[in-house]
């Protein structure tokens, strides 16, 4: 990576205990604006901890996390952190879908609380997201939990994108999908990341999904925190 520019995400010597067999360790991770990577070797709990470290929701026990040009330890107040958090979009099954609302209303929640009688301007914003996400308009009026699993994942992605973040963090999104739905979602996610020029970190255990979405795929060595690009990645990417 170009050393002349400050990385958008920089984790050095990170260690964070989360009551697992060993702490989460990241020896050296740096992303410039627009970098798209996939990380393998993190289970769901470790992925959540990594997201918390990057977003400043938790501080590392050792090492330094610098994100968006500042150390996460420098965020002094809750209000400052909430404002800073608007730069991140999170794609995760931890994003709650409101079962009493339909698909369209769940998408709108990221933009407004006026979802019962949606103003035309809000509906227009939602329909722009619907087109970008490739959600079938026939599903928009369905209660969200009656929509297909593929649509529910796209709703979660839409909620992450609606705030126009700089950084997208995705925690095992393919785990919410059937094998048949995964390739189409991978193609859509890759397209959206490229079109929006997002800096993105995808955590997954699926090698094919990782290589379909991200420009670079790394495997975390949990004992050392070193990120390695395995030979299978080279073969999958044709490099």
C-alpha cells in the first residue's frame, strides 16, 4: 500500500481478550480509502470484537487502533463517538429487523422514523436503495420476516448503506443465505462496494464468497495475529 497517505484503518499490535480460548490478535492491518478486503479465520464472536475495535465501541487491551485519521482512544464523549460512528455501515445479523414493519418500512428506518405514512421524499430515497440492492418490488409490502432470506440480508445491507458511510464492515453475511442465493448476493455486494468506492472489511468463512466480493483475501493466524494471503487465494483470483 502507498505509505505516503495515512491509512483509513490502521491496527497495530492489537490484542483484545473476549473470554475465548485466546484473545483476538491483529498484528498489522492497514487499509487505504477504497481498499476492499476479506478476512478469514474469525468466528462470529471474533468478528464482532474486531468490528467493536475498529468502530471504537471497545478499546484494545494492547496495541493501537487508528481509524479515520485518529486513535480510537482519543474519542472523549458518547456524543462524539455517536457522531463518529456515522462513518461506518455494519452488515450483520445483529442488525434487528422490526417484524411489525414491512420490507420497505424496515429500509426506511435508517433514514427516518416516519415509516407508517411515508412522505414522498422518503419513499423516493427508499426506492433508490431498492434498485441498488436488487430487491424485488413485489416483496416491499411483505412483513419483513415473511420476505426471503436473500431480501432480509439486502434490507440489512440497505440499512448500512443508507447513512452513506465511508467504511463498510460485514460480519459473515453469507451465513444468512442459502448456497443458491450466495453468488448473486456476492456479485451485488462487490458491485455496490465498487460503485460507492467504499473501504470495506468482509469477515467470512467461505473462500469462494470472499474472493467474489473482495479485492484481497487474507487468513488470520490466531496465535500471532498475522494476516497471510494463502496460495488458494492466488489460484482463485487468477494471480
